[in-house]
């Protein structure tokens, strides 16, 4: 039996196919399902994931270029392989492939500590780059805005009312270095 999360146990056959087929074919290659090669095994029970991986911005799992097992260890241990999605863990799951987002940076963005999934939905999103929100709401999860007077919108102690009309926080020539910066404490460049 293998852990199915939250204490549930799932038999080998629900992912690897019937053992009787394996035995009948004399244990030959191809007589056992290898779930790494297709997500269909996982969709049997996790039907909602097919929809998430069909969204406009997603990891190429349905295209067969990636597997659920690239991020999940199906047999044991943490749900997310290699123990995390934050910048801190050297072997963290996302940084295996996305090395450039890991720094080290001269000016770290503390948002990193909370992990990549505070801003990205790794299964897919309607927004470009799998972002959880396509506008400043992504950043306002943590950086609160305050209206102190009519037409004045403070973020981080500075009036941002004229900036917010120019684009997103990271595309308007302001905080492009959302993952961390080598040159600016305010995450420019
Ligand atoms: C939740 C689905 C799931 C269950 C349940 C499951 N497996 Fe697997 N198994 C996988 C996936 C996915 C892989 C491919 C992992 C990879 O390539 O990283 C795999 C790979 C394997 C491999 C090949 C390992 C290797 O490193 O090449 C063996 C052997 C195996 N499983 C045996 C079992 C046995 C025995 C059970 C029951 C005790 C079991 N599995 C239950 C999903 C599952
Ligand atoms: C026979 C049904 C079944 C199959 C097949 C199956 N799962 Fe699950 N899985 C479950 C159940 C039940 C849970 C626990 C309830 C939940 O969180 O949805 C679970 C939970 C999970 C979780 C969350 C674990 C946690 O700690 O919260 C992940 C990740 C997961 N499965 C990945 C996979 C992957 C990847 C595959 C394909 C290799 C797979 N599952 C195949 C039934 C299944
Ligand atoms: C790019 C990495 C990545 C891939 C590929 C991936 N996952 Fe996940 N998955 C995650 C992360 C990270 C979480 C935890 C999300 C969080 O904490 O917000 C997660 C959470 C889950 C969960 C539990 C929470 C939930 O959303 O229900 C399940 C079940 C799951 N994944 C199944 C799958 C299946 C099935 C596949 C393949 C079809 C898959 N995942 C492919 C990274 C991935
Ligand atoms: C096994 C390698 C692998 C892992 C692990 C992985 N990714 Fe990816 N990621 C890819 C590939 C491949 C693409 C698609 C690149 C493309 O389409 O050009 C991608 C694309 C992306 C993109 C969109 C890039 C763009 O330009 O649109 C984001 C954001 C992303 N991944 C975040 C994550 C996060 C967050 C995690 C961890 C939960 C993660 N990735 C784990 C391989 C991986
Ligand atoms: C504070 C929010 C936030 C966090 C946390 C975050 N990202 Fe991003 N990420 C973004 C934004 C915003 C973009 C889009 C940048 C753009 O379009 O110029 C992006 C883009 C990306 C891209 C596409 C390539 C690029 O630079 O345009 C990848 C890959 C990526 N992120 C991976 C990760 C990984 C891996 C982590 C965790 C180590 C992570 N991100 C954490 C906000 C974040
Ligand atoms: C998970 C929470 C979180 C998210 C989401 C987040 N940040 Fe941050 N950010 C922080 C923390 C904590 C700090 C350090 C303390 C501070 O300066 O408020 C910080 C610092 C900053 C700074 C440096 C401020 C200075 O001192 O000069 C900028 C700029 C910034 N963030 C921009 C962004 C942008 C742009 C986004 C959206 C793409 C974003 N943040 C999303 C938590 C977050």
C-alpha cells in the first residue's frame, strides 16, 4: 500500500494496473503501468487536475513533456517531492528546473520564503506565467494599499495612485525583479 494523503492507503494496482496481467505475461516489460509516462493513471481519481492542466498557462503535462511525478513523490514522504517550493530549500522542487529564479540575490524578496506557490499555480492558470492574479492583487496579498486622502493610494508608504494606471507592479518599469534583484532594494531591474 502507498500513502494517498491524509492517511488514506491506495493499493499498488490502482496506479500500476492489475498484477494478474503482469504475472500472466511472465513479468515482462510493458505488463505493468508506469504512471510516469502518462497522467491518465492519476486522473482516474484526481479528475479535477485534467481541467487545471488544460488552462491556457500550464506545465506541459498533457503534452507528455512532464509528469506529475516531476513534482510529486507518489510512494512516500512529503506530498511535494524534495520538500518544498520556497527559495530557501536548495533542492526545492521548482528550482530543480527553474534555476534562475533561485538567486542568491543581493536583495532578496521576502515573499520567496512563503514559496513559489504564493504567486504561481503550478497546475495551471488563466493568467500568463501561471500567475494567481494578473494585476496588482497578486502583490496586494501582502503589501496592503491604503487610501489616506481622495486620489492618494499608499503602498509601502509611497503614493502609488499615478503608478497603478501604468500597468502591473512588475511590468510598468517599476518592480521587474520580483524574484530578487542584484542592484536594487526596491526590486527594480
Ligand atoms: C499513487 C500512485 C501509485 C501507487 C499507489 C503506487 N505507485 Fe509505484 N509508481 C508510481 C509512479 C508515478 C512511479 C514513477 C515514479 C518516477 O518515475 O519517479 C512509480 C514507480 C514504481 C516503481 C519503479 C521504481 C523506480 O524507481 O523505477 C516500482 C517498482 C513501483 N512503483 C512499485 C509500487 C508498488 C509495489 C506499489 C504498492 C506498494 C506502488 N508502486 C504503488 C505511482 C504509484
Ligand atoms: C485510486 C485513486 C488514486 C489514484 C490512482 C491516485 N491518487 Fe492521489 N490521492 C488519492 C486520495 C484518496 C488522496 C487523499 C485525498 C485527497 O487529498 O484528495 C490522494 C492525495 C494525493 C495528493 C495530496 C497528498 C496530500 O498529502 O495532501 C497528491 C499530491 C496526489 N494524490 C498525487 C497523485 C498522483 C501524482 C497520482 C498518479 C501517479 C495519484 N495521486 C493517483 C487517490 C488516488
Ligand atoms: C510543476 C509541479 C507540479 C506538477 C507537474 C504537478 N503538481 Fe500537483 N501540486 C504541486 C504543488 C506545488 C502542490 C501544492 C500546492 C499548494 O500548496 O498550493 C500540488 C498539489 C497537488 C494536490 C493536492 C492539492 C490539490 O490541488 O488538490 C494534488 C491532488 C495534486 N497536486 C495532484 C497532481 C496531479 C494528479 C498531477 C499530474 C496530472 C500534478 N499534481 C502535477 C506541483 C505540481
Ligand atoms: C521537471 C521540470 C520542472 C519543474 C520541477 C517545474 N517546472 Fe515550471 N516549467 C517547466 C517547463 C518545461 C515549462 C514550460 C516552458 C515553456 O513552455 O517554454 C515550465 C514553465 C513554468 C512557468 C511559466 C513560464 C512562462 O514563461 O510562461 C512558471 C511560472 C513555472 N514553470 C513555475 C514553476 C513552479 C512554481 C514550479 C514548482 C511548483 C515548477 N515550475 C516546477 C519545467 C518545470
Ligand atoms: C511575489 C510573487 C512571486 C513569487 C513568490 C514567485 N514568482 Fe515567479 N513570477 C512572478 C511574476 C509577477 C512573474 C512574471 C514576470 C514577468 O512577466 O515579467 C513571474 C515569472 C516566473 C517565471 C517565468 C520566467 C520569467 O521570469 O518571466 C518563472 C519560470 C517563475 N516565475 C518561477 C518561479 C519560481 C520557481 C518561484 C519560486 C522559487 C517563483 N517564481 C516565485 C511572481 C512571483
Ligand atoms: C507572500 C507575501 C508577499 C507577496 C505576495 C509579495 N511581497 Fe513584496 N515583500 C514582502 C515582504 C515581507 C517584503 C519585505 C518587507 C517590506 O518591505 O514590506 C517585501 C518587499 C518588497 C519590496 C521592497 C520594498 C523596499 O523595502 O524597498 C518590493 C518593491 C516588493 N516587495 C514588491 C512586490 C511585488 C511587485 C509583488 C507582486 C509581484 C510582491 N512584492 C508580492 C512580501 C510579499
